[in-house]
């Protein structure tokens, strides 16, 4: 994983910038995901306020679907194609195949706004499965069995997508929200796996003397509890048993996070943004337990995961890995810190205000959407030249 963030700076003055959008997976998918995050959340806020009509996947279902299978999945594919090349030593899709996958993703975003439900089903289900094939081939050729479970997670995302569409089309009696729930659990597991791999390392590399440590037993317990939660959701276990499982999981993830010394990272934005995002995971699990017991609405738990953990982790990783993989210094400037602050505030407003003042929910959604869209919109504009041009050190990728 260390190779994922290694950089070399040997810029060639006078060398004309070459168009390199299709050189590696992170380039198109980070741009597409960030631009879509800004646009779709703005549209959702208008729809939530009653100023915009409904799409094929109506209301909250469209919003949840697009944030998971549009935004989050695009970032995951871009990251895995990039990291997968380093992990396996083999090529992942680039050039025309990568462009075709990006076009498939774009088509999926458009089709869910049309009456062509069966076409939307085929296209949206094909995207994670095609990505799984591209990643799986690299792992197979490189005999990288350690990371092959990521291929299985992409297949699970495809199955969750299929469940949502089949229910909307009236074919499958399983609720569409079951597919959304499965996708949320998969994304939670991905976040927990990746955080365990990179956060202690980033902390120790970026903060001298931090001494962030990973305790093997605690790592296994924390990840195992997330998998147990996924299984409980598949089996439709509800109420007190699920609440207890979520509380124990929250304790494990809080203990895990504290071993990574988050308070020592406050002077390094590239690191603290990831710690802040991870802190939302135990909070999400506690809120999920509270929701199961009827103490709070389920929306608070969901948005602690999506706006807080996923939004923050995505923003932290798409800045850090974009800088590292384009040969630039791993340093957060004003643009990056502004993006971090906007997305973090969006999460706080979206979760805290409806909990503390339910009568202000509509205003909270609108303000949160404004902050979120500003953060990801700023990233899209600022990082377009970085992601579309060749590396500053002349290396491929």
C-alpha cells in the first residue's frame, strides 16, 4: 500500500502538458464523481424542498441510489483501478476500455431519469460487474489473492443494484431499500478496511512521533462486527439484537480509532481529514442502535455514514491520491482545506440539526446541500487540470 502514496518530483520545465484523462482509473472517476456529487445533491435539495419533480427512482430512493451507485461507486472504482495496479503489478483498464466504463457510468446516471427502467437496470448493473472483471483480471494475472475480496464486493454492489431496479420495476418483492441497505453495508466495510490500511501509516508518515498502532485482534474484531452487521441486515434481524451488535461495533471502532492517535494530526490537514471522517463510523453505529430502539430517526444514522464518513473519507482520499499519483507534493493548500471544511460542515448540519431541531429539517437539508455542492464543485474545478494532464514528473499513470 505504501507505493500508493509514493511520489517523485522531477518536473520537466517547458514540457507541454499532455491530455492524460484516460491514463489511470482515478483520473476520470474522481472528476465524474466530484462533479456529480455537486450537481446531484443540489438537485436533491430542490426536490426535497418541493421545487423539482421526481425521477424514475423517485424521491429519497433516487437520492440514496445515486449517492451510492453513482457517486460512491465511481470513487471506489477509480481508487481500486489505481491501487489495484500497484497491488498486483498488472495493468488495470486504461485508454479506450476506461473511457467505455466511464461512458457506461454516465449512461446509468442519465437513464435513471427516464422511463426506460429495463435499460437502466442493465446499464447500472453492468457497471460494477464490468469493473469487477477489470480489477479481477489484474489480480488474477498478478496472483494477488490478498485483495481479491474487493472483486467480490463489487459483485455485491451489482447485486444490490439489481435488487433496487427489480423492485422498482415490480418484479422482485424484496424492498428496494434492502438493496440500498446492502450497498451501505458494503461501503461501510470498504471504508473500514481501507482506513485500517492507510490511516496508521499516513499518521506515522505525516506526524513524526505519532506512534499510531494497529492491534491485530482489534482489527479483526472491528471488521468482523461490520460483516456481522451486513449479515444481520441480509437476514432482516431487527430490534434489540441489531442494536446491541451496533453498539459493540461502535465500541470496537472507537477503540481502533483512538489507537491511531487522531489528536496528534491537527496540524496536518491531509491526515486529520481522514481521522475526522473515520470518527463518523462509531457515531453512525451508535445512531443506528438508537434508531433500532426508536430513539432517533434512521436518517440520522444513514447520513452520519454517507455525508460524514463516506463524504469526508472520499474528499480526503481524492485529494491525497490525486496529488500523489500526478507527481505533486503531498501538501494540502487553501483549496484542499476549504473542501475539507465545507464537506465536514455539510455532514454536521445534515445530521445534527434535524436531531436537535426537527422543525428546521428542510432548511438543514438545503444548507447542507449548499455546503456539500460547494466543496465538491470546488474540487472539480481546481483538480480538472491536475487530473486531465500528464504527471509532473513525466512518469506514466
